[in-house]
């Protein structure tokens, strides 16, 4: 099964944002134990060491999970960051925006491209530039009527809902034309991670997996 098929089959991408490097492997293992098979480790753009930090975390999770989990790089805003994600071993690259140069570089390097878009023009620009899946962001703020209206004419583009996805609405997104959902702080809770409550994190992951069925 290739990366795109894996994301579409397993539906959920856990978004790990600002998780300390020394805890990212344990967090990834807990998410895996709960049934999550895809994790996105984001670049913290406010940090001057964001490339080094994200690269180290991506590499650590890739090594620890030994192919059992897809590992993506998130909030990738530049060609330099796309290249760093590749060097770290990322399977896929997500961005909050549609940057044609980043999409092109991600594809040149042989990774799966998931750029962010919101309007019909942005979605089609990303798709025509070579995106494998387009991340509709922020999906949760615009409501299903807006999303369904876009999904009508643009039904050939696989869309991932990100932003405002929770346990209470994840299935609704998946039942209304989205191939997958990216879930951040509603799932990858840093309070649980920082307190070492990995069993609770695994239980929360299982709740999301069950809710998405």
C-alpha cells in the first residue's frame, strides 16, 4: 500500500505540534497503540531551530516505528524545509498554504504533497500543481454547508479536513466527501504528553478511531 492509499484507508492523521523531542517517540507509540497509523510532526516557524528540531523528531519516530506508521512533516512553508523533511525521512509533507514551489519540490523529491487550501481557486491551483491530497484548512470554521458546496463541483480532488476536527464531527467530515481528517490538539494533547499520561493518550486515539468508523 502506498502513502496516499494508506492515508485514505486509515483516514486519520494525528498532528503533533510543539511536542518536545524527548517525548515524541513515546507520544507516537501511544497514538499507534490507540490505532493511529499516520502522524504529522510540524515545523515550529517561530523557533530559529525549527528545521533541526522537526528533522530530529521526524527521524526519531521513523526509526522507532520501523515502518509501522507513516511520518509526515507539517507546516512546511519553504523549499528548504521540504528538503529537510526529505532528508529526515518524511513520507508526506503538509502545508497550511498553496505554495507552487514547495509542491514542486516535494514531488521532485518523491514525497506525497498535501498543501493547504480553502477556496475553489486555491484547491484547483494546488491540485493542478501536483498535490496528491489537498488539505482544506481551516475546515471546521466554515461548516459543512460551505464544504459540501465546494465538494459538489470539485469532486475529483481528494480532500483532507484540518482545523476544528474533533471526536464529535470527524465522522461527519468523512461521510461528506473528505478522504481523511487531520487532528491536532483535540487528539495530540500536549498536557497528556508532558505529564507522561500515554495510556490516556492511547485511549483518546482509540476514541477517535472508533468515532471515524
